[in-house]
C-alpha cells in the first residue's frame, strides 16, 4: 500500500535558518557584484577613450593636424566658441561617448567626463588657449592626450581641459578601482594611479614632464 507523502510545511526555525543562509550568501556576494560592476564600467570607459582617440585623429586629418581648441566654461549649445567636445561630434556620432558613468556620479553629475590634453599647446602659446597640433608630438606613446576628468568642472562645462589644472593626478581617484584611464597620442589607453615619468609626458618633445612644466 502506497504511503502518503509527508507534506509538512517548514517550521519557523527552518525558515529562519534558510533566511540566515541567504543573508550570509548575499553579504558575501555583494562586494563581488559591486567590483564586477565597477570593472565593467572601467572597461566601457577604456573603450570610449579609444573611440575618442580615433575621433581626434580623424578630426586632425581634416584640419591640418590640429585638434579643436579648448576654452573656458563653454556650454554644449554654444556656437561661439564651440566646445571641443561638440566640434568632435561628427567623428564619434553620439554624445554618450563623452560620459563615463562612474565619474559622472563623482563630479557634479557632469556629462563631460574626458578632458582635452592641451597643456603643451597652452605653455607654447604663452598661457593662452591653443589647439594641440598632433604633428608636433614627438613622443606619441607617452603624450597624455585625454583621460578621465578627475576634477570638479561645472556641470554645464562641455569644454574640460588641463590648461590651468591637473585634471588627472592632482587628487587621488575614487573611481575605476582607484585608478584613472589615460588616452595617449598614439591611441592606446591604460590605467594608472599616479603620474609615471617613465611612461608619460605632458610635453610635445621632452619625456617625463609632469603637468606643471616647464
């Protein structure tokens, strides 16, 4: 004769044990999921910077090797002057490329999270706004052309640059696992915590020059 199945419900104690196990597993997995999300955002930012490098190269090819000049605080809708980010728009098609989700959360909710690395042009012009000329860069694999804007520019500023402030390493990064993505003039992107004079420069010609040169 078939025995009836035991259809007892969980006791309160059993339910509490199960809930406790689930809570412990959630606590263990939460940091891993958070880290995975940050790594995904870092990878997205890296790819966006690569696309930015391609857009800058294409723009320069059409403009006698010059990149668009950066100015002071310039809104996206400004027509005189035009923000350098807006000038590049035809070469990368979508404004979303300019936004790094993590650094947007960190700095004034700005949608413009990459800077124009034109410190060398600014110094050469005697402290005036100037365009980077790619053909003048002798150390393309070291010249800092752009990167994460680790600086609190105004939310409306669509024209971030490093003329008068070190927009990378003047403060410790709290994004991208405490690193910063950097775009170099040869198009490669790598992540760094600090300025490395062995592999970076802000100068057109001299290796290892930090932001505050000469």
